[in-house]
C-alpha cells in the first residue's frame, strides 16, 4: 500500500487527512464512531489562555451548501485542555494539533509556550483570523506585518511544528502566506471561514447573535481551492488545504492544487465518518490508480498553456 | 449512538402538516424517551445539515427493527422528508442527547406538549405508563387539523389524555397552559409530582412560570438550531444557571432536557 | 399599491429589481419569457471599446449551490451594442444599465463617453474587477487609489448616473466603496463574483480554460449580504445589492441590510422568470405586510445590542 | 420556447444506465428534431443548474400532451432524475437550440449515434422517415446492456437500422464509425446524401474526418456544459470557422447542430 505519511515541520504525520479546528470538539466525541488514531491528526477547538464562554446564540445557521458560525471561540482554556482533555486524547492514540488564538501577540505566545511543554501535542496551529485588540481590532491575518509579528512571537515560544492558519478575507492571501513563512512558520493552513451574514426577515435582525459569522462548507470550496493553488506557488513550506472538503475527490483537488495535507471541517457534521471515509477512499484511489507517491501527486496539476 | 443508513418503510400523514416516518434499521438501539436523532434524506449539499427529531419509537415491528419519528413540515429539509417514500434511504445519527430519566420518588407525572411538542412528550408518557406511573398528558394544538392521528393519542383514555385546541374545534377550547394551570392547582403532593413539557418557546416560558409559582419540579425539552447534534460544533448552547454561575451548555449533549429552573428560554 | 420606485443618481427606476450584468445577455432573449420593461432595469453584458472574443472553453462549471464562470468578458463592443442592440432594447421599453469595463482608465472613459451620447442608456455601471494592465494587472477594484482614479476619469466622461460595481476579493470593501464615492460615483453595486477554482481530477488540470473563474449563485449570498451591510453603513450613496439572490426573501434580506435596489444574476439561469417573480413577490409581500415605503424599509435592520 | 413545470408520468429504465422520462405538459409545443430542453427536478440549490437533454418526443399520448426525453445517469443531476416517480414535478425550459432542418436536395440520410447520442439521432431519423426520405441509422454501443429498449429501436427493420457493439454482445461487432466508413464507401450520389451524427467527442472527430474524406455534407450535434441553455450566459461557446474568420458561437443557440466542416471538436 502507498505510504501516505507526510512531513510538516518537525512532524511526520501518518497520513494527510486531518480534521479542522472547531469541527471536531476535543476529539473525544468522535471516538464513539471510529478509532481517531487512524487519522493523520485531529485539530482541536481553538484554545486561548483563559476559558472563553463564547458568543450568545444563535450561533449557527445553514446557508446554501454551507453554514455560518459565530461560536465566538468558546473553549475551556489551554490549561484545562492540557489537564483534562489531552490525556484522554493520548489514551486514544490521537495525533493532536492544538489550534491557538489570542487577542494580543503576547497571549498567542503564552498559549504556545504552555503547549510547548505539553506532551502529546504534535503541532501548534495559529488561528490568525482573530482581531488584534491592540491594533484597533484589525485581524492579525489581514495584514502582513501583524501576521509576521505574531508568528515571530510564537516562533520564539515553541519548538513544536508551527502551522499558521490563514484568513481568506484578504485581497492577496499569498502576501500573508509569504510573511508568515518568513517569520518562521513551518506550514500554512488555509482557509479559515469567509465572513458572511444572514438576516431573519421576520424579525428584521441578523440571525446570528454576533451579526456576522464565518461561512464554511462546500459553498466555499472553489474559493479555498483557488487560494491553496495560489499560495502553493508562492511558499516553500507545506500547505494544508481546508474548505468544503466533503469527499476524497475534493481532497484530490486540493492535493493537485499543491496541498500536502488537508483538513476536514463542516463535513464532520454532515456525516461523522467523513474524515475516516476520505482517508479510506484516498487509499483505495491511490492504489487503484497505481499512484505510488503522495508527494509526487501533490501539486501535479497540469498548467494551462496561455 | 450510531451513524447509519436506514430504509424508509412508510411516511404517513398524521395531521395537517405532520408525518410519521418509519425507517427500517439494522438493529434496535437502546434509547431513552426524550432522546433524538439527526436525519438526512437527500442528495447534494443543499440543504447541508441533518435535522434533529425526537425518537418516537424504536422497536421490533413485525420482526423488523423500526425507528419512527414524527416531523412537521416547516422548511426545506422537512419538505424534502415529506416527499420520501418506501424504499428511499435516509442517514440517521442517534440516539442523541440526555433523554428523560424520572428522578426518584416521583409518582405523578404531568406532561404538557404544545404543537409538534407532542413528539417528545408521547414517548416519555409511554415509558412512564409502562413503568406503572400515574400519568396525565395535556396536548395543545391550534386547531383540530393539527391533532396527530397516531396510535398513542387515538388509543389513550380520556382521563389520561386531555387535548385542547385554541379554537375549540377539537377537545377542550383554550390554551394548553391554561388547562395545565388548573391541573397544577389540584396537585396534592407536590414533592411526588413532576412536570415535563415540550413545545414552542412561548409555551415553555409560561410553563417555567407555572413551575415556579406552584413549586413543582419541572423538566423542559428544549430545541435549538443544531449543526452536529453530538456535541462537537458548540452551535446549540444555552445558558444554564449553576452554582458556579452561568455556563453555556449544549442542548444536544447536556440536553435537550433541562431542569426548568436552570435554563433561560428565549423567544 | 406601494410605490417601489427608487432614486439612484439622476435616475428614477420604477422598481428596485434589476438584472445583473452577464446573466441577462443583451436582454433580448428574455423577452420571449416576459415583458422586460416591467423590471426596474436590465443590466447588459459588460461592454468594452472593441469587441472581445472572450476566453476559450470550458467557461462555466457548477459548484455546490453556485457556479464558476470565466467568460472572459466576451462582448460585441460598445459601438455594435449601441448600433444593433440598444434600439431593440428601447423598442421593448427596457430601462437599460450599460455595464462597462476596460484595461486602462482611458478605455473605461472612452466607453463611458460613447454611452453618454447613446439614447436609451439610463445608467452606466463600471465593472472595476478587471486587471489594470498599466499597473501590472492588479484589479482596479482591489486598490482604493486605482479605483478612485478610474472612477474620476469616467465621471468626467459621462453625465449619466454612474454606478460602480465592487469586487469582493478584497480585505476591506468599505475602503474601496468610500474611495469611489469620493471620486463621484452615484452608487455602488456589490458584489461581483468571488475568485474561485475547480480541478478536473481525471485530467489533472483546472476545469476552466482560464484556470480560475468567478463564483456566483446562492453559495456566495452570505458574503454578499455581509458586504452590503458593511458598505451601507459607510457610504451615503445608494447601494445596489447583488449575489445569490434567488427569491424575494433573499431580496428582502438585502433591503434590510441597506440595499436600495438589487440585481438578480445566476438565478436567471435556474429559472428565466426569476427576476419577474422576485418583483411580483416583493409587491405582494409589501402589500400583505402593509409596508408603505420602500425607502423606510431599506436599512431597517435592528441592530443587536452588544 | 416556454418555461413551465410538468408532471412526471413515467420514468422507465431502457438500458443499463438510461431512462426514458415522460412528462405531462400543458400543451404540445412545436419543436424540431435535434432541439433540446433544460430540465430541473429537485429542491434546493445543489445541484444548481438545469440539465440539457434532447427532446425525444413531444406529442399527444392517450389524449395528454407528453414530452419525453432520454437520459443517461452520469452524475448528480441525472442520478436525482433517475429517482423521480409518477407525480413528481420537473421544471422544463424549451424547445431550445436550432434543431435539424434537412437542406434542399438531399434524399439519402445516414445517421450515426454513439452511446447516448441516439437520443438526438432517433428523433431526426423519425422525422425524416415520416417525410419519406431514405434513412439509414447506425447506433453504436459498448455492449448489449447499453442498447436502449425503446420503441424506435425495437420496431425498426434491420435494413434501416444497424446496431453495433464494441464487444459484439449485440448486433454487429465493432466500432460504429468503422461501419459508417463502409457505408460511406458505398454512397453513390454524394450531393444528395447527408450525414448526421451525435455522440462522444472522439466519435465526432472521427466522423469529421470521414466527412471530409468522402466529401459528404455532414452535420454534428454538439454538447457542451451549459448554464442557461437559451443564449444569455455565453458559457457554451465553440469556435466556428466563418468567412470572416473564427467566431465564438453558442452551442445552445446557434447550435447544437453545426456543419461538421465549421466546428472544431475538442476531446
Ligand atoms: C432536539 C430536537 C428535537 C426535535 N424534535 C422534533 C420532532 O420530533 N418533530 C419535529 O417536527 N421537529 C422537531 N424538532 C425541530 C426540527 O428539527 C426542525 O423543525 C427542523 O430541523 C426544520 O428543518 P427544515 O429544513 O424543514 O427547516 P428550515 O428550512 O431549516 O427552517 C425553517 C424554520 O425552522 C427553524 N429551524 C430550523 N432548524 C431548527 C432546529 N434545529 N431547531 C429549531 N428550529 C429550527 C428555522 O429557524 C426556520 O425558522 C426538533 C428540534 C430539536 C433541536
Ligand atoms: C444540447 C445537449 C443535449 C443533450 N442531450 C442529452 C440526452 O438526450 N441524453 C443524455 O443523457 N444526455 C444529454 N446531454 C448530456 C447531459 O446534459 C449531461 O450528461 C448531464 O447534464 C449531466 O448531468 P449530471 O448532473 O448527471 O452530471 P454532473 O454531475 O454535472 O457531471 C457529470 C459529468 O458529466 C459532464 N457534464 C455535465 N454536464 C454536461 C453537459 N451539459 N454537457 C456535457 N457534459 C456534461 C461533467 O463534466 C462531468 O464529467 C446533452 C447535453 C447537451 C449540451
Ligand atoms: C462551528 C465551527 C467552528 C470553528 N472553530 C474554529 C476554531 O476554533 N479555530 C479555527 O482556526 N477555525 C475554526 N473553524 C474553521 C474551520 O476549522 C475551517 O477552517 C472552516 O470551517 C473551513 O473548512 P470546512 O469548509 O471544511 O468547514 C470553525 C468552523 C466551524 C464550522
Ligand atoms: C456567466 C456570468 C457572466 C458575468 N459577466 C459579468 C460582466 O460582464 N460584468 C460584470 O460586471 N459582472 C458579470 N458577472 C457578475 C454578475 O453580474 C454578478 O455580480 C454575480 O454573478 C453575483 O450575482 P449572482 O450570484 O446573483 O449571480 C457575471 C456573472 C456570471 C455568472
Ligand atoms: S449541535 Fe453541535 S454541539 Fe450541539
Ligand atoms: S448555455 Fe448559456 S449561452 Fe449557451
């Protein structure tokens, strides 16, 4: 069988099928459905320095082939995660990517520092789509300089494989990708959700408690794929593709566009077995097609002559 | 809890807008009354998410494991479900949620359902009756056409079941919570009595008020918009009052059944 | 019946339901299905100074609840439009918005100048999502300064109502909206398509002849609505909402978010009667709800206290 | 050209992957053979766009106006269509496209269909036969299971119709274009003969070559990915050679039937 393992930073993942942060809880709920140690990695819900209650409801709403969420990054806090959840994930044999966010550079660095010492955390993924409170709320991921600085700060705080998760709500995502690569990121993952909104016509108000929210699911796949394609051409570090991946065919598109690994998000809600099915179907596809090396397949898109 | 594909056996219209769908499953899974399932029965990604429905029943019927649930046609997903026919396939995830376990020491149970709320109330009623409890069920509908033509309702004796309609076109005329209020006024042993309700937010708010006024232990089955149904998206949270203050809990996991005194109902 | 007419720049449109450029041809094909003079306006396919053959195929592909297109702005050229198509549109009684694009500021201005003299063109809509060949291909609509300059140039070339159509592929669309408002635009319309991509796994190549294309349809509605909401709060000129409007409910969401009028695009392919149905359903809704003034309804979204 | 909703009357399996769907319409609309319709038969926006299919027939059947078309299940839209049953509703836009009008002076018609291409070939054949022309039809399939069990094919006499399968499991063994080649070799009066073909791109490329080699006027029915089907999106264009050079024309409007010598077929 084809060796599907992939190298990202210091980490060797057994295969390129990961789950996306915020769509897999702390991983535990899924172990009822299947053995989550089979996945390349599970990315847990975004962790902050202190516990966060998140936004008031409504927090989610379905849209055509997608959904909006405004969870508000509710989480138990990094310390509680390390204390109560990580041991159980380790027992389950899961390869863990800890997703991290903060309101300031320092906060990001502090969370990363705590995780740096935690056994069983394979990699740290920085969610830089969050507003920088010191810079008037502009998102870290919306500005190359802010992005560069937060990644530099975190880079100093952790030896672990550092993945930086990019926001798609920008004019030129490759510019941000290059900035975080220069700041020492081992990998970029993209895309986070597109900023969207839905209105309740009856009540004449935004459906979501926080007015706007993040759009995910199959609806955004074409945008995600385009960005992965663009970024893969600009950076040398491995790219992790995210956005509307529902089937192994979607995953193949991302590999062809240049992604070394992929993350399955919203699909987990539609079918809890999605990530596992994608992995199995990929294995079968590569075998049937006689593809012997994932790394040769990655980025093997034929360029259109023009 | 299991995720599987089942085959529609029947999809019967039981009231103006409600259907009772029966799905053949591989086996009968243990469930508690008040637990629910997430159902998806269409191709393509629009609608995207599965929809939550209370488990009406899950048992052997004529030698086949049959899961049944009741749904009201309110939007895109339920409208597609209403068109499914024998042989069509549906994806199911469940049983989900905490379900209802009668606390110790309760002998008399008053259950109130408003609108489609009967779908959670009836399974609870049935299990209590089966375990020999004293049960009283009040079901409210707007009009006669909304009364479900479904086994439990059609067979129950009138002492046990009270049906109300806002317009008086069937059963007693009036709002179900008004009848509930009268019922509660007559309750003798409050400590041994338990109230359980499911229905639209406005009804639940009224039930909360009655519960507090009469000092009767009360449980509510809540609904909330859900993406996953099994606790991973954090989309369905409600505020719960605890000793450590207010915490956000998931309706799909810590609920859907909560002590009335602990939760805030939003209209 | 409620007066649905809306004022945009110098123009009074009989109602706020327009069609979107590129989805209505030159309007003529639709007259088989209904009387297009009933619509507030029809926006014709983007016009350039010279005829353009457009991209090689494949040019379109369906995506979940959306579609990608890479027509490459094929059009008969502004002169041929004025000569051959405009007279027929006038015969049909249609209110015409001419969508315009160019590769340079001068080209935009020249097209606008020709249209300025054309009888039967009610308004000019500038599509600024196109690359500026003099600025290394960066889109006019991706940079406030480029956007400002092209609008200023066109403003000098035409007296007609000037609508500027914004690209959503930017970090902050309000910044562009403000820039074009300052440059003299009478109105902004948004959004144009999101840049996306889809890959043919069998052939290992991009499906579209031009690799990437524009995503439209219900999939993008949440993003469009969010942008309309944001822009409406920032500019004083009327905003025209576009993006995934399929039903009158969608249109209502855009009005509540602040749009003075809306454009129906991809929906025209799904059901050729869409625009007309939306208009009729709106009329009925406003009547049933006893809403007497569209302008009071516009932007009447309740703000969430937070 | 009209846009309307019709009711499925039947949806019969006519070969391994093909269905013949009959839809009751309000009235019979005039159409030319080779014209097509855009069909949408599902709720929600995924799939989004209607799908193009050749009109197989549109006539009164037992006093009802019945539109029929043949489709092969290849993807998401056709898979949904395959599940539709009597009483389901479908949206139809049509007739669309130029359709086929036999040019003056032609008496002998050779029609070749590959795979699902028979869906455009048979209506053309039928109308030519009806107007008393000399018609020869060659239909190619990969294997016996792909041969449509459909009126025209089952009733036609063997002189008139030749069926080939790649594996020889039905009719003549071989590739349909090889038989076409032999047929063309025997054509006497080339000026009075016309060749019409519909099928996969590779077949059409071969037909183009034969047409040129034998100098026989040939028309091809093309397919292309379509969004609107009635000329407004400019999504379906192909390059057409004209006296003024190459121009991009719409398959849905200027086509789907083109002179073989004018168009470039892409694989
Ligand atoms: C735990 C639980 C148990 C339920 N049990 C039943 C049941 O037994 N029978 C039954 O008919 N219904 C039940 N519901 C409600 C049911 O899930 C919704 O009516 C259904 O999801 C609507 O789907 P739709 O696609 O038809 O509506 P949509 O088109 O998605 O929406 C139509 C309207 O319904 C509202 N809605 C959509 N989804 C939900 C939701 N999950 N919860 C509340 N409101 C929603 C929307 O805001 C909108 O106003 C239950 C809900 C929950 C959370
Ligand atoms: C004028 C015209 C007439 C046609 N007549 C018939 C007919 O009579 N019977 C019949 O079975 N088919 C016919 N087709 C082809 C038919 O439209 C497609 O097979 C159908 O749209 C596929 O839909 P789907 O959702 O099942 O496939 P999808 O899931 O959308 O795609 C499956 C595969 O089919 C290809 N495809 C999708 N749409 C088209 C299209 N419009 N044209 C070509 N390839 C496409 C895709 O690239 C993909 O590889 C015709 C096409 C045209 C343009
Ligand atoms: C309910 C929900 C919660 C999410 N929470 C987080 C989060 O905490 N941190 C993060 O980086 N991304 C978060 N995301 C974004 C996803 O990880 C992913 O980037 C996005 O959903 C796109 O992928 P998808 O289309 O496969 O879902 C969340 C997404 C959803 C739907
Ligand atoms: C096939 C196609 C062609 C288009 N051509 C143009 C164009 O020429 N000029 C322009 O400004 N916008 C063009 N657009 C964008 C639309 O006008 C509209 O902004 C976009 O599709 C979003 O709206 P929708 O989701 O309702 O389609 C085109 C869109 C499509 C789908
Ligand atoms: S619905 Fe996802 S956590 Fe409850
Ligand atoms: S399919 Fe739209 S122009 Fe032909």
